[in-house]
C-alpha cells in the first residue's frame, strides 16, 4: 500500500485533509485449498474534515466526516467487475 495524505489545520479546532492511495492485494479462493486467483488493485481518493472538542486537559473528542472514491483494477490494470465505489469502509 502506498498512501500520501496532506493535512491542514485552518482553525484551532478544525482541520481538513485529502489523500491519494494505491493498494495491491492477492485474492484467494474462499474454500480450501485456497488457490491464488490473482491480484486486485485499488486506487483511492478521499477527503476528510475533522472538528475537535477539548473536554479537559487530558481528553479530546474528534468528529470526522470522510468521503472517498475507489477505483478497482485487475493485475494487468484492466477493469474488474466492480469498476468503482463511493461507499465508506
């Protein structure tokens, strides 16, 4: 997995970030003997907004909103059955 994320704190208790991520993973059969079916690749682009509440000197509460776009490819960089996803993890 390769991930590059940039953060920016624009107020004392607010920040946003954005990132680009590349993931590569082997895919195996669901039942024994678990033969390798190939490789799945995924590109992700996401943005995040966070607001932090300071409850005390030792405790903070952070609310975060995150939206992402995911693109799936096979080992040869050809399309997979599911082309893209806008669902959160």
